[in-house]
């Protein structure tokens, strides 16, 4: 008698799971890298904010690290819709401050500065980990261990020109996140990467999220005739940036095989 097709499919699934269990957990060598997803080859990144500003980024950078690659998906991904399993997306990280993510498959305990206006991959480090599926990432936005000129003494720095209608506002500023609580943590970034020998794990930065809610007209005119306005603590763009640097979709993850 012919076995029903669904029994055959179940048998194939069990065999596949068995093979994965054999290879899962062996030590592997992989590469950790970063990429700014708004930086193209044709010049400075240009982004449009939800507040109607067109922003040209002349300089932009942020310090990240440590980074932890984890076995468990974030809570919302476990409860999410089918589409969320097909196309992973970043959630509002502030809701997952205590998310531990299960076992650690790989980690980077140093600090690295991502240049948000530089196109292409930016190598972080060669690392070793355990083979298997990475379902989420936790990372921190800690100050760099050494001096980083692109940050101007801050954890993040941005400089650019915002335009809306007839109004053009050159701006720059630095961001310093509080050391208390979870202010420097980004937890529960969804991922679907098979960690293995030779794989490059890419942390994708989406700097358009930083200033998505910023109203540049709220920046006070600088004294002394200087045209460039400062994004300083207490201004609306600074508050928007402090939220945006850890917000939904600011970081995503992908894996690349050689």
C-alpha cells in the first residue's frame, strides 16, 4: 500500500531535523561586519523624514558593541503573523529590555564604529561561534574603547543639511546615551541566519530611522552668525534621535555565504 504523501513529508522533515542536530553546535569561524543601508555609491545619503524634511547626511557615525547572536526569536516574532516569519523585521526594542534570547551562538565583546555615510561592507572582526540558526541579536551602544574622530567625543554624531520647502537648515550634533538601565541596549532584533564556517554576519544600520521624527525648525538659531544649528540635549531633534537610534528597524541582520 502506498504511504500517504503527508507521512512521507513528515519523514523527510524528521530526517532533516536529525541532520541539523548532528551539525548544530560544532565550532565555526565566521566574520562580523556592518553596512549602512542608506549609503549609496553616488554621493552622500539623502533621506526623507516623516516630518517632511529632505536630509543630506554629510557625516554620520555610531559606536556599537558588544554584540550577541542568539538562538531564540524575540517574543513578538514568536507571536507574529506568517509574514513576519517570511520577512523578519525589527521590533520596538524598548519592550525587550529583559529578553535573554536563549543560548549565545556567537559574540563580539569589543566596540566598533559604523560609518553611516560610507557605502559597502565595513569589517568588524573575525570570530568563532557555534554552528546553527541565529534567530535574534542583542547589541549595545557603548562608547568606543579608543578615540574615534568620526564621533567627536560622543556615542553617535551626525552632520548634514535639512531642507523643507524654502527652508534650508545646516545642522550637526552628538548623542550620548545614559549609562543607567537599558538606555544603551538594543534587544530582540529578529534574525534568520545559519551560522557556519565562512559565513559573514552583517549588522545592517538604517540611519534614516535616527531622525525620522525630527523637526529641524525646532533647532534654535546659533549665536554669532554661524549658519549651522546644533542638535543639543533639550531640543526636539535630539529627543527624536535618542529614540530613533534604538527604534524599530534601526538595526537588521543578514548572513552572506562565501
